[in-house]
C-alpha cells in the first residue's frame, strides 16, 4: 500500500463540484482504478461522504472569511495534519490545486522535507490574461453580514500589497521543493521554469474529462435547425454577447440556427436586453444554471459549441462538448490555444472578432445538421486519446512513481 496525503483537495472534495474544483476528485478516483495500491488521505475544508474504501477524508471546516481564510488555509491544514498525526502514516505528500504560481503555498512542503517524504504539486494553471470589471467587483459586492467580515475584508485590502511578496516567495519555495510539479499545459510549464522550477521536474498533464466516456449521454439531435450552445458564468470576460449577436444575425438572415445559453451572472440583464433589441433575437434561449444531467442533455442536443471568452486557462466546457461530438469554435484565448496545441479540433477566431465567428457558424450552417454531427467525431477521438480519465490517471501514477524514485535516490546519496 502507498499512502498519499492530499491537501488541499479544493474547498470541497466532491464529485459534483464544477470546473477546476472537481479535477482533484477525478484524478484521485482515476488513479485508484489504475493503481489499487494507492490509499488517499484527503484534507479539505469540506468533503462529501465517500464510499470508496481507498479514500479517507478530514474536513477542517469552512473558512470564516474569504480574504483572510484563503491565506490561512495552508496553516490550518498543517495544524490539522500535525494534530491528527497524518504524516506518521504517509508515503507521499501531494499539494493539490494550487492553481496559480505566486498565490498559494503549502506548509506541508517543509514538513515533508523534514521527514524525507516525496512531495508533488499540481495541477497548476496559468493566471488569466484578462479580468472584466464585474469580476473585480464581485467580491467587493458580496454581503458583509458581520462586523468580523467587514473587518477581515478591510484588513485584507490594506495588507495584501504588503504580504503578496512574501506569499509569492513562499509559493516559489513550495514549487521548487517538489520532486514533481504538474502543469496543465505548455505555457504554464514555461511560467514554472521562469519561477525557478527545474525543467526536468515538470510534467505537463491536461485535466481529466469530468465524465467517463462510457457514461456520456447519447447524442439526441433530430432537428433541421443547427443548434449552438454556450456555457459559463455570464460576466464580461465570457463575451456571451458576441455569441448572441452572431447567432441572431444569422437567424435574421433566414438561416435555421438557434442558441442555448446555459449559465447566470451579472451580464444576464444586459444579454436579455440585447436579445430583445436584435432582429433574430428570438432564436436565443436562456436556461440559467442547470444540474449536471440537464446540462449534459442540452449539450447532447446541440451541434456546435461556441465561446468568445477573452481569457481562459483551459476550457473544461469545450472539452466536454468535444467529447460529445460537437463542433467547437472559440476565441483564441490561452486555454483554447492550449487545447489546439494538444491536437484538439477547436476552430479559433480572433478575440472580439464577431464577424469571424459569424462566418464560421455560417459555414457550418451551410451543411446539414447530420454532416455537422459526423464532423464532430474528431473531437470524440481527441478526448478519448488525450483527456479521458484512464489516460490522465496513468500519467499521474507515473508522476507519483517518479517522485518517489527521485526522493529515494536523493536519500541514498545523502546517506
């Protein structure tokens, strides 16, 4: 048995959390299927009840404040780990989901080094290249129900410029102390090298597909109308207005096309006004947030997935769309370009280039829906060969093995 201490396993260690927060759960469960000798002890703020006998978890409780709570989480995890004696029964330590270099760190890195335990970090993604004004204001607009919340937000706003340098140095120390650091793509690998991580210690492994291929819903497309779908938090950065505009223009020109918008957010009122003002706006339907099964049903009833997001680190919704056989078009943000670099059949258009998006959709709409659907087979093939859970899990098992071997070699040399 190889005992792995995983911390933090996101705020919530669960199969139902979205996007990046679910990566670690999928990676862990995928590794257990391939490497049954692994046994995980996961430390997180909260966790769902688990039925897998290869996983135990310790919930240390939700943070009381968003700002200070995030910075204090590594200390809380280290305290809980020491109090419970978890390192006494650990063979490898994995600091999961640090997301971006320079912003997070792990006290466990130094505890692992003192005990001569191999240490792994990742998956890491690059920071976003663009933030909209509504994203900057979301946290500021969150309700402040108690005096403590008001105080913590004020302290964080004042203190962050002072402590950010220290946190960045701690983050670099965490990364450079690891036997292996996993990046989700090549740009992140280059960023890690720039922060001092040895190139030979970095592995590039994409995040896993959130759903096993044999559990994906069957395609349910029986309409003569070309159905386009976009999914995401409705904020300025996602530029859903550009997808709405392109589809509405085509519909107004008599092309049989419709758009399903899944998600909610501060841009929704403006998007509804836009739809009401555009000729062809009746072709757009808003669904709000959907439960997982309902979302997959919408995706499986579509032909095309479209996103004009100005910035993404990866593009999980695009991955799931391709796995379902949808033709996919995206603005050339970092995440979409990284997907293309791995061979994903994503059609790229310029950021903000609504005319280019409209031209691509017009081209696809000139085909029959059946032809569009058959062309989506390339996406299914890419997903099965690149991001399917067994493919990703196998690479992570190799990372653990390499980290343990390198650590053992270092100890033998020291000895």
